[in-house]
């Protein structure tokens, strides 16, 4: 989930870090991705699941053994952020504090901002970073397979942290606004003919204005005043509203475990991923780009103004129609389901290789 400071982006990204939490699917969505994986692994990969649970096990306040599930640990990377206390519902635990201390740029792990005009994720291209969601999924997989991955001295995971990071990031990478972003003209904050693709500029994202994964696209009410918008901005709408709407449409509003069980009962179409597990994250990001494009292109995004309190950063606005809301909630349901099955498959490939 989100409060990551996107240092590679322009001042709009700084605006995001100050004003909103960065997350994918919000806490309920992450718990449901983990719960689906828990159910699938328990039923089909018991040996691998036993190894996962052994890594996640800890002790309670009375020094007694305490088992934990993927659903429980999936929120740890967000709860580790001190500014996320209002969203997590508690202060960070000691192990979450240790994770944050050893991974000082962990906010960068949750996303990548590939231009929506691109057809695939390419490491090193504008919008990607050395610690983005693709790189950190691959890093965690490599570590759990007994390799010695290295990015820099700011990345240091225990094996348990690598598991709960995977439980979280596999959810993140299936939220379209965590993968694909829309960019505009830097000087005017408006599109000339088409939204700007920083891949075509010499200095990449430094030459354009970033919407920072939809965080800088504010939502306005569709109905006349004094109606209120469904959320603060587009990113939070995809994090939370789409998931809540999907649960409501299934007649399971607020029932996380029941909704997860419903989704776990049948594997979604096209969920399996071919080739080596260390290529899966890149494949998933590439798969997500058309959905990220649609999530933006189905909206009417307009320039709203500049924020004088944050380096005159560009801010945009849009509104959510009922048709868009219905479409987005169905996509959220599909992506949470895929993420759960893929998380189970990824952990099975690591801990129970054929």
C-alpha cells in the first residue's frame, strides 16, 4: 500500500508522499490475496506451505510458539511505515521496525511507473527503478532459492521478511496503477495531442510531468455540489473502492475471508505463468500494462491546477462514472484472484521445486 516517496519522479511525486498512503488493494485486498494463497497452498502444496509457515512462525508475549499466515503478514510491509499508523490501525511491531531500518528505501519496492503507451516492462527504461516492484519480487525469490542477490547496501532482508514481502508485492503488481502511469507535458501539465511518453525524451521522466500512479489525479464528484467524490484521488480509488465494490457485488460486503474463499474455489483463466520464477514478475508487469492503460483511458482526465505548497506540482482531476465503477470492480476481483493463485504458485516453486 502506499506512502512511498518516489524519488525518481518529479515534484508531483513529492506531493503524493506528503498527502497520501501508497498501497495496493488497501489492507483488506492484501489480506485476501494472502488468504487465497493460504487456502491454495494448504490444499495443493502442503510441503511447501509447511516450510513457509515455519519461516513465518514467531513467539507470543508469553514466549509460546505462534504460527502466522500469508494473509496476516501480507500487510507487514505497509504497517512498517510509521506514517501509516492511521491506515494500519496500530504502531509498527519490532520486526517491522527492523525491516524499515534495514531497508530505508522500502517505499520504492511497491511500484513501477511504466508509461502506459509501452507494451512491456523493460528494466532501466523510464519509469522503472533499481528497487521497483519487479526487481524486489525477483530479489526475494532469488534469496529464498539460496542465492545471494545484491542491489545495494540499503536492501537487506531476512528470509521471513522475503516471504512477507512476496505476500505483499505480488498483490501490488496486480494493481494496475502500481505498474503503469500516465505522463503529461511538463510546462503546461496538459496533453498536446497524446499523453506524453517519457521513453521518447532524452531525460526520461525528468522531462515530463508525472501523475505518480494516479496519486496526482484528484477525484471530483460526478453529481452536483454538495456531493463528495468517492475518494481523494484515483490511486486510492483503485486501492479501496474497487475492492469494496467487488465484495459488495458478490453479496459479501466486508467479509474478507468469505470473499477470499469464494475466489479460491476456482482458478481464474490465464493465471499460470511459464518459464523460470525469476521472470514471472516481469511477465506480470507486462501483462498489467493494457489494464493500466484502460484504467486511465476510460476516464476524462483534465488539468486541475498547480500546488504552490509543493513546488508548483501539476495536479489533475477526473470523475468516476457508474459504468467505470462497475468495470473497475470486476477487474479488481480478477486481479486479486490471480494474485492469490500466483503467490501460491510462486512459493510452491521456491519451496517445493520439481
